[in-house]
């Protein structure tokens, strides 16, 4: 192995790990801030240290196991979910010359990430061998599959003007006009499916309160910490993908590319986290029907608009 | 930077290992769970059986329609790359494909594939 | 145990509290969500402290033991008992011997006790509470069966302590797994002190039975319950009655928000409920109207429309549930004190969970307006005039048999069933029935 490759093998996880760690912390801070603002309990500087305190409590608490869990899958689920978030983030470009993994088919990588994410969440609910997590896992799969389809159409629409499935090329193609303006249906649809696949806020059917925390109902201590961290990481990766695919990525005046990417990612994160506190959880059956009969045709429309716009 | 798929794989493995490390470090010194602690949480209630069962997912007809659309997605990945070169002909072909599959959705909807009860 | 930096950091975190409501506790405990130092959690696996509010006789004692044992270490139990009622050990033979903090009466500073308990636990000053149950599997299984795991053949025996669920027929012709379980009584959405015996196929409820667990004549901890009990025997100022009513309805709305995943809005409703109980200054009805606007913006109403309707005519003859179905029945119309204040009834149409939620919020706001008018005039409710409690007209409560509700929920999704039960705000008859009093 060449020395350059040695360095790359260490640098890639370091960069992605740093972005995910900072991003997960930001998600926790935004969540705490949104809770305080909506609840009316008053925003205070201790919202910055609250996520660290809660994480410390989870480290200190005992990790309880259930009677006959599938221990391997239960341990694997947060690791797989975090790994998928990292893989997704790796293909997102940060500047014209830099992305951790400059893959020719970044959109296909994201399709894989989303599909396997559904599996990881299902595993997390199936493993404890407990009734409420099991129901939550099965319920989530229906929503996850439906959102998967819509997200793929929306991302392929973004690939049309770039004539490539690589995220680098997609960002390059937005030099003149961002995709959020070129295909206006894209970003709202993407926000809905991001919330659906990361089961956040209105689409929190996997960890919902009506099932006492759903797939996390039996998770305590380090298991819970790992799962919450993985969820936040996935949200960060989705926000990064959304910034690259719809908000013009690293394009922007004056400031360097990575700073713009970070700013856009943070803005999308704030939007997604705020939605969690302001919109009630949907009914699974109704959402699945709505996804197939309303969102999917809208995604087709978005595809047609993108196609017509891309033709010379 | 690593410009191949290998870097995505490296990063995935690293994230997985990091999570595992957090788990191992935090679990040091934890007491073993006792049997009352291990009972599944049912709001103070009780279940006679294990939770694992031949679960009845109500949305299985929807998954069949989903598979059909997955196959279309496989077609669309290369289609998206050559679309601009092929021009309006490609758009027409895709429109036909989507229209045919949409008839499938309408049929499934009318037959109650999306209704769970 | 050395106190590390991690422990110190964890001690300053918002205290995760699991609230277990027994008999006589109404919807108490929800108001703690408004306190920034606490965090009400849905599962005991996240909690360090379990707050046992009310009386735990009958079937509630074993349920509390089960939930207490499911908390991870370090853990503690805090009792919240009615002032002058029996001590924790008296209603539960074999109750936990480990010393636990006790808060007496609704006026006690529960939040401070919870915070102190958490801090002491994490600083090592308080030992973690031991199990209440014996350290045994549900059925003995070690060494039995084909591979020593307790099972027999394909699905028989008790592998790892429990049998496997068998299959049963269902509506759509498939014969898949049928699971029976007792859920509750400490689940969000279930009526107070009630266990739901459910038979599931998938997520759909095939059969539901609601079993109240409350012991009759349990001491009353909830000040709302106490106030309306008192109003049956003694003259009570209308302002206080109406404020208690508003407080209860706001708490019920907070429970609905909690079920829908809107934790922050639930905390807001909880702080309004606390304000309504605070005193003469109380809460501005405009704040309740603002909460109503947020409710509409949250799409919760859209999510709950069409959920929880009863087939045919609504079985309710009184109370907020009947008024949400369009039935114009309110015992306050027959009370001259209210007529003098210009009481006007609030009615919705639809009879579904959405209508009930809107009805409760509207009644809370209306009650606050009545309270401020009554405080100016000094109106008093006399016990010989009809009394309208938040659950219906006293003494029979205007409630409907739990069997009717359970039968209507058969065939529904479990989450829809919970949404219906939460919106109905049923109270076991023991809480509103007269304690042996003559009519």
C-alpha cells in the first residue's frame, strides 16, 4: 500500500467522523432549543451543554437487556445505521475538488443507504423480542418503503440536468441556478422523505410515543446513546445530501465552498428539527396511502419538469 | 482523497467500530440484568408469550407494487445519465413506462392494497 | 463509589421521570412537563426515577412493581400520596422495603424532590433501589426440552421462559400469529388505572377488554377530583370549580399532545394547566386560544379526524364526549348561579377524536372566562343544584360502559385505539361514584 493511500485510509474516517459528531451535537442543541421555544420554558445558554449532560447520563446508566433478545442484531443495528449515515455523507462533495469518496454513482450509493437504513431500523425493533418495538418496526417498514420510492425519483430528477449520477456533477450543474428554483417540487418532497426515512417528527412511526418509544422502548444506557447518535448522524447526512442536490452545494459568493455547505446543511437541519416539534405524528395507513397516491405522482411531475428543463 | 468506493466502505466500517467502542466502554461495570428487569415493557402489564410471532403485516400487497417500482428505478439509473443525449424520445419512453405503472397504482388503490383494516 | 466528572455531568441533566398513576390520581403528574429540570419519558428504560402518584391497591401494586423493576440502575422510587391517607406499605402487602421519598398531598413540591433524588443517586449518596420481584424467569426452563432451552418440537414448551404465540384466523383469510397481552395501566392514552387486555394480529386489535383496577374508596390525591367531590356536599365558589375544570381539560389536551409526539406543545399545555390551578390570577383565556391555534397548525386535528367514531348514535348521554358528538346536554344549564353568569354551551359535531379534542380546548377556554366573571360576582354553586364534572353530570357521570368502548375499538389499529381512548378521557366509575351517599 502506498503511503498516500495509508494517509487517505485514516483521513477519510476522521473527516466524516468529525462532521457527523459536530452535526449530531448540533441536532441535539437544535432539538433542545426548539423544545424550549415551543414549550415556552425560555431559551437559555445551558441548551448548549444539555446534550452533553444527557449523553453522560446515558453512559452512566446500566444497559438493560430483555429476556431473549437477538443480541447480535441489537448491537449491530445502531452500528449499521451510523455506518450507513457515514457512507452517505462520504459521497457528498464539500468543494469543487474535494469529497471524501468521489464515486461515479453517488445517487445509487444513496439508494443503497436508504434501503439498508430501513433494514437497520427494522432490526433495531425486532431484536429486543418485545411487543411494542416489534409493532413499531413493522409499521415503520411500510412508511420507509413508500418514502424510498419517492426519494429515488426526486434524486433522479436532480441527476437529469447533470447527465450524471455523481453528486459532484450534480453540484457543478447548479452553477447557474440552484435546483430548488429549477424544480421547485424537489426540495419539499425531499424534506418529507428525509423525515420519513429518518423517522423524525411527524413521521416518527418507528420511535413513536404511542408505542412508548417504539423501537427504543427497551433500549437503555449505551444502547440508547448509540441509537440516538446514529439517528442524529443520519439526519445530518440527509441534510448534507439535500444541500448538495437542491441548494447548490458549495456554490456561493465570497466564502469558501465548505463553509457554504456547512451553512446550508445547518439550515436544512434546523428546518427538519423544527418540524419535529410543530407537526403531529401521522397515521401510518393514511400516510402510506397519501404517499402512493399524492406524493408519487408529484414526484413523477417533478421528473417531467426536470426532464423538460434539461432538454436543450 | 480516496476516489473509489473503497473509501465509502472504510468510512462505514469506521463508524460501525466507533459505535461498538462506545458501547463497550460504557458497559464496563454495569451490573447484570435481573429477570424482573428483563421483562418486556407493557406499561406495567404482562404477556404470556414471546413477542416474536408469525406477524401479520397489513401492507403486504403494497410491497408487491413496490417491487414493480423498484425494477423501474433500476431502469431509470442509466436512463438519467443518457437522457439529455437521447432527447425527447427518452422522455416519451419514460412517460409511457410511468403511465403503465401508474395504472398499476390506481388498480392497487381501488382494490384496497393501501387500506390496512 | 467515586464521583467522576461523568457522574457530575449526568447529575445536572434534566431528570428523566416515569410517571405511574394509580387510583385517585386523575391526570396528575402531567403538569411536571412544564418544569425545565424534569423530562417526562414514555418508557421506564430511560428513567432514573419512577413517580408513583396515587393509591396502588388491587392490581395496581404488582403493575407498579413490574415497572419499578424495569428501570435501569441507578434508580429510585418517589411516592406521591394523598395527605392523611394510608402509608405506602399499607395498601400493598410486601411493598418495597427500600426507603423511598414520600410527598404528601397535591401541594407538595414534587419537582424538587425528584431533582434531589436524581442528584443523590448520581452522586452516590443514595443507593439504587433493589428489585421488588424475585430474580426468576416467568417459567422455569433451564435444562428442559430438546436443547436445554425449555422448548419442545416446533413451537411448544416454554423456550427461554415463555411459550411462543400460536396462530389464529383473521378477516383477510390468513392464519398468522395471534398475541394476547395485558397492556397498561401506565401507558400514555389509556384511562386511569385501567388495564387493556388486547389480542393482536399484527398491529390490529382483534379483541379488546378494558379492566379497571382501581380499588373503590381509594383516597383522592388529584385536587380536581377532590374539588368536584367536595362540590357534591358543600357550597363551592363557581370560580374555583371552573378553574378546576379548565385545569383538567388542559391536562387531557396535554396527554393527547404527548401521545401524538408533540412533547413541547404538551409542556405548554401543562404549564397552562398549572397556571389554571394556581389561584385567582389564573390563566388568560387568550393563551388557551393561542394553544388552539398551534393545535390547528400542528395537523393533529387532520391526523385524528375520522378516528374513534362510534357506530350509530353516540353512546354518551352527557359530558364533553356527548357534546363533541353534537348532543346539547350540560348540567350547568340547570344551575341558577351559572345562568346568572350568562353560561352558553359549547358543542362540536362529528363525534370523532378530533371533535373531542377541539371540544376540550374550547371548554377549557370557556371555563376560564366563566371563572373570571364568577370571581368578580362571587357566585357560589350549591350542592342541591345539578353539578357538571369534567367527565359528565354527577352522580352517574354520564359515562358509558367500558364494554361499549372496547367493542367499538375491535378491528382498529392499536395506535388508533390509543388515540380514541386518549381523546375520550374516561375515568373509572370509582372516582366519580358517590361513596355510599344517599341521593
